[in-house]
C-alpha cells in the first residue's frame, strides 16, 4: 500500500512541476495613468513573451504614462546581447509601421541601476500606448 501511495505522490510532484514550468515565463505588466507609477490603471497578468497585448478599451487606450513589470524572461535570442526587451507601441497590434515605439530591457525588473519607464512624456509616447510585447525571439506568436 505504501508503494502505491509513493507512485501517487511522485505523479503529484510531476504535475506540480509541469504546471510551474508552464507558468515560469508568465509575468505581469502594470500600467499607470500618471508618472512615477501613480494611479494604477491595470495589471496585465499572465504576460508571455512574443505575444502582442493590445490596450484598446477606452479606460486604458492612449492614457498610460508609466509602466513596470515583473516575473518576465530576461534573456532571449532576438538581440546580439541575448537580453529580452519589452516594447510599447502607439499603434495597436504591435504594428511597427504605424506610429512610434519605444523599448526597455526586461532585466530592469531585477537590476537596480536600470529604470522602468516612469514617465512616457520623456519618450514622446505619453498617453499614446496602444499595445506592448515582451520580445525574446525574431517572430511573434500571436495577438
């Protein structure tokens, strides 16, 4: 009987480990109405790399002034230095052909001397953000 229980326990650990691996690169992005992370508008949970996240509802579209994030992958294959980037677009659908876009290293989340975008006014994209993506590879996986 103890042997059967051991198999069940091993299976339970395997399932938990698999679920943890699936969620390992699902982080969050916080969006704020004002500079310096004031007046939080939304926390986007479950953010995965290489997916475009549109911010198209009236309450969020074109009103974001600052952002910060956490639990996102910090390395990738897209850039020579092997760092992942998070990019914010003025256009929906992460469209590089329309409007401005700015990006920051994801490792800002764990390196004290790097700064989150605390004021999009300084980057000429204040109140203009319509989409974002965590970039780790050369091709997006979806919208």
